[in-house]
């Protein structure tokens, strides 16, 4: 992992770059062009995610912005990890863990009790290694025959 790594809040004008990273990261898991086209609207990073109480952060290094996450408050006790995407060539190099740790620490600082997420089935093992547990599943909005794991990570009791 590069030594000069910094995490900063994303800016609204970076939404297109975030969408680009999201699609590339999703394609890493072998999804075909038809699936990615069907998921295009869902994968588009919406400027509404830059509202004051949404938390969108980038992890940058000397090779440029390659990773990001966003947290969205759900209620007084739960915050959703809505996105956590890594540039495919950087998957498995510790960036995901670094972003996860930063997101968890921020969620704790903000006073939430639990971090919840809907995982891509391919990413579920990563979240399990971080300590998140499966709490159920939901039907994908892209393909009705596809189930997505619902997960939770306890920040405090």
C-alpha cells in the first residue's frame, strides 16, 4: 500500500468520478455488460449524497483517488454504509480495510449504535472478516432472482 495515503471528504463535483469507480469496482466481480447496464441507475453516484448529514469520503494516494465510501444516517441509532468501492487493481491490498476502519470510527464518533449495509454477495466475506454479521437478505432491485445480504456491525451496546 502506498505510504502517502490521505482520507478526505468528497466534493459534489466528483460525483462522475465516483460513478466511474463504482462501475469499475462492480465489474471486478465478473458481472456482464447486460447486468451492469441494468444496474446503471443504481450504480450512479447521486449528488444528493452530498447533503450535510451524509458522509462521503475518498481515500487518495499518490496514484490518485481510487477508493471511497459513504455513510447515510438511517435513524438515531443506525447508520448505513451505502457504498465502499475500491479500484479493481487495488482490491486485496488493504485499502478496503483502511476505509472500513475510518467509516467505523466516524460512525462511532457520530454516536451511532450500529452500522448496517446491503452487501454485494461477492463482498460479503470481506464484511464478515471485519466483524459484520448477516441479519437477513433482500431482493435486488436490478434482478428479482438475485438476493443481497443484509449485514450489521455493532458499534456499541
